[in-house]
C-alpha cells in the first residue's frame, strides 16, 4: 500500500531529470510503499518526455503532470498539485527537486523519522550537499551558496546535532499529509514556498525534525548571469513573504538593501565624511576574503577567486530584487 507520495517539481530540467528519477526509483524503501509524482512547469524542452519514459519502465506507481494544464504556475502551485493528486492511501508527502540527487536511504530515513514522531511534528528534513560536476563555475556557485560563513551557518546546508529546526527546505523534506493539506502553499507568492508555509506551521505550534542522515546532493547553475537572475527572484519573493508576515524579516533583507544604498551613495558620503565612509567597504572585503578561503579549502580550486565576483553579484541582485518589489507595490 502506498504510504508516501514523492513530489518532484521541474522546469526545463532535461539535463538533470533522468539522473534525479533514477536515484528516487532506487530507494532502500520497499517500492510498494511510495509513488512518484512529477509536476512540470510547462517546460519547452524534453523534461516531461524523459520523466514519462523513465517512470514508465519502473515498477513504481507514478504520475506526470504539466501545471499549465491546471491553469496556474509557480513552485507553490506545483507543490499543491502534488498534495491534491497524491494517492488516497498516502499519509506523507515528500519533496525533492529535479536538480537533486537523493541518497539510496533518503526516503526510508525521512519516513522512519517522521513515523516515530510526536503529534506536534509537521515534517522532517535534511541537509543539502554539493553535487559533483565538471563545471567549475557551478562548483564555486554551489560552494558559495552552501558556505558556512556566507550562509550564516544555515542548518539546511550544514548538519548540526540539533533535534529541531525552524524550517525544512523542500528539496529535502517530508510532511504529514493530514497537516500540510490543511495549511497548503500560498500560490499568490509563486516561488516563496517552503519558508512561508513552514512559518505558518511553526506559528501554529508545529515542529520540524532535523535529520542529517537524509542526504541529497544539489546541482546549481553554471552561469553567473543565471545566478544573478535567481538571486534577484529570491529578493522579490522574500519581500513578498515579509509583506505578508512582518515577523518573517531576517537580517538578509535590511543588510542587502543597505548595501545597495551604500554603494550608490559611496562617493557623496566619502566627500562629506571622508575615510570613515570606507570602513563598511573594508569590512565587506574582509568578509569576502574569509568566504574565499572557506570555499578554497572545500574545493581546492583556484577558481575560488570567482567568490570575489559572485559574492557582490549575489548581494546586489538580491537587494535589487527586494527594492524592485517594494517600488512596484
């Protein structure tokens, strides 16, 4: 009997979807206990065709949906489609993304963790590790995103010996269907899926288990331009969630917006205030150097010097995304 629906959302992932599905289909958990549901975001490549072909040749129950056929778009809408189209017998909804590679024991580990949990636990999640790649730019971007220093020791990227976390990233998560069906994802936010949902669940008194043993390896873009575009979108989306829930604001939002203002006003500030104006820039450079050394120690690659480009690109694009959304609305 199917107990878990594994939802995978994808868009234009023909280069990754095959490997992702093969890992999901090759789980240590009995294949009769879970199904796979792929929701495609109206891809204009062969994502759906590849997914259908691989899943059809497996022994696991599956569905492949195109969210365009249901009249909307975005991560939140796609994740709701997973809930709505999951097997009636499924008690749990697990999520990963089409650019992720899950460990062989990934689903079994999450399932066993939440199966034994208390009633006030809504879900469980594990860390994001870096997928192997021959693309050095992708490797450095991925290392930067998951940097201990740059991420502020985010438990989503670094395994910690703690029982509960504030949020679980939906590229590596499992929820109790009975709970998530009531709260659902806010489709008006388009992409701000897991953070906003987890915030509402936590506000209602629910907890999230930290399961470091449930491992996934995440691919990233190998394009600096696409990286900047993604950071801009994140800025737009996080400002949407902050508008809805003022208490969701994190230090990233004011810091990045102040960073943009500082860069714009640097010359006039220096004219009026002199050398003292350069102190924040000096601190930022020191921060970049520390991140560079961390990334270099992890990758052992001279390409780590890209950090000095990627870090300001990340912060400027993110900050502009926040500003853009605030100005439009």
